[in-house]
């Protein structure tokens, strides 16, 4: 699939001239043909996503500064703030660049520990070679990191009382600058450097020096226990604002005549610094390199800001996909998005048939699925309905759970106790997820007041709950198995923890 992207980019090696238009307040819209793209091919892109049952939440395509495709899959809507996961790292890098441009960070080749004078640096004082800010940016710090089958080191940091100190205490496993290892903990250290060098939180610094300057008004960032905002992930913004980041990058750090991040830093950010030992196409400063000068920010679950300056193209996706869906992104990009570009510059003839097909596909994905017949009421559903189980310690922080099933009812209710709060969650039994508003599905501040889509079915003697936290990305299954007075439930989350996690519980005695 990647070959298709390479060939398309190779053919279109002359960039389009800038129109001089900037999306000061809102993006302007255009038909694909007015920007040299084929509507029919883009309609095929929507078909491809649907045929492969990809959990895409939104897709926005910007060509020559104009929105040519803007699709939102039910129940996501335009303007929703979406977790952008590790795309946050790329934005943190831009903040490092701004701090460097302002002289707050003296240089990238100096030891990073100089920006942590108030922390315990005992472990780092024993390093045989200094770890620099540049090493952190390029994921070549050489610090211990376990990433497979899950990001265990990141999980351990999040379970520690002090995230920054945890990262500072990671042991060295490779000499700095000699080994690439994707490490979210070192990205968090970069955010701390911005905060400590500027005297502002990372969120404040980004808002004042980056977001406001390019028209981004609404961003959500999560602080750690010491108040350092999570620099590796969990940032939320709308797809259109993600596109603003991409469009600024496409214009080499410039926004409407104002240099937000220096051209020099942007050039280094999108340059391959791991040629001899890193990813196939290279890694820059928290941005991923690609063919013919293109590059992208990416995050778990299919969050992506893809930028191809030679095509004057920005492609933004939000999603809840798994690692196994990676090849589909290559196919979407190469076989459809890039292939839809028929002219390097100028316009195509109007294509009313293709335009109608594209509009029809976009409208279709905004609708919920059609309901299926409700299965026959099972003995297992009758047996457990109304009972409550007390749960042992588990990853999602659930304390109690109970189920309510009624014959011929298209909905079940799961009553959940978590963090001292009770929630009655509706679960579709007809194949249509029920949207539960303003709940905490997982005992984590990131999930407070969020929406979750739930549907379920009985498979033999197991009740399978399909969950989708929508803008928070997490989605998968929880399989409940009931044996006498005990309960086991198996959690599978496809975007971050694609390994079964099994937990247990016991029937609560009625007083």
C-alpha cells in the first residue's frame, strides 16, 4: 500500500502555489474539483472506511488551504474536542521550539537536567554521558522503556506519585544518541523543560505562544499530580484545530505573515535524526518523517496530522482503531487521498455526479446504524438480572456492577459504582449503541463527564459489552462470565492495551 503513496507523491513533485488565504476564524470550504481533486475518488475513500469497518471518528482534508472533505461518523460531531493521544508530543515539540527561539532554552545540545534544579538528580548524576534536550526530542535518550505488548513504562509512570521524578529516575540502557526507543516518559520531561524554563505551565505557554496565534481557542490538557501538564498525550482539540497545526507546519512555522516557530526549528523538526537506527522513514523532533518531505504527527487509535508540503495537503483523522488497522491508513492515504489529486495546480471541470456521491456518503456516516431484531431472552439474562457483584481491584476502577434485563426489551441497564458515584448505563441489545452522557466510565480524571457508547449481546453464557469512549479513543470489549456466586470479566481495549486483562468479583450479599 505504501508503494501507492510513494508513486503518487513522486509524480506530483511540484507544490501548489499558496492562495494567500488564511483561516483566521473559520476554514473556508471548496469542492474538491476547485482544488484539483476528484470527488468520486474521495467518495470511494468513505466507502473503503465503511467496507473495512474502521472505527474512524472524523476525517478532514485541506488542499490549498481549503476544506475539501469534512466527514464525521455518528455520533461524533464537528467541534467535538477529541483526544489526540501522541499527537500531543508533536505539539510539545513546537513549544520547545518556541522556547528555544525565545532564548528560554539556551540550546538543544546542553544537558536536559539543568532545567530540573529542584528535583532529585541522584540517578542522572551517575550517567556516563550527559543526556541532552535533543536526545529527548529524537527519542534517543537511551533510558529504559518497555513498549510491548503495552506501554508498561508509561503505565508505571502514571501509577507513580510523581511523574517527572519517575522519568528522571529511569536507568540508562543505551548510550545517548545511539539507539531509538519510543518513550512517552521522556516526552513528559520535554513538557517540564518548557514549564521550568518559562515559569508557565505547558498549557499556559502553548495557549499564549502557539494556540492563540493560529486561531485555536479551545484545548483541554491534563495536569499530573505535581501540576505538570501531560506532554506525551491526552490533549484534546477539534479536528479543525488539529488542521491548523498541520497548516502552520505546511507553511514552515508561519501563520499569516507571522513566524510562530522559526523556520530553522521546523526544518530540524521534520528532518530524519535516526537514519541509522530508527523507524524506516525516520524520526524528527517528536514528528515522524515520510517520503518526499512529507511528515506527520500520530497517536494511538488513529489520530493523525499528515502534512505533504509538495501537495499543499493536510489530512487529519481522529479515530479509535487498533494497531492492526495501520495498513488501512496507508491505503486510505495512497489509494484515495493522494490519488484523488489530479492536478498540481489549477482546477478540474465540475463533477456533479462525483460531488453528489461524496455528499451522500458524508451524510450516511452521520446516521446511527439500523437496529437489528432483539434476540430471544436467555436463561442467563434472567438469572443474573437484578443481582450485584462486588469487584476486586481492577484496572478501570469499578467497585460494583449489576445488570437489569427485561424480556423483549431492546435495552439493558448496567448499574456501575466507581469512585463513589453510581451510574445507570443504557446498553443497546439491538446492535445500536446507546449514548450515555456525562458519566465516568473509568476511574480516571480523563473520563470525567464524558460520553460512552454501549451495546451488548449474549454469546453462549457470556455477556459481551462493546464499549466506545468516543472522543477519549478507548474502545473494545468486556466479557462477563458468571459462575455460581462469582464473576470474572475480561477487558480488551484495542487502541492502547490489546492484551486481555482478567478481573474477578463476587456476588454481593443482600442485607
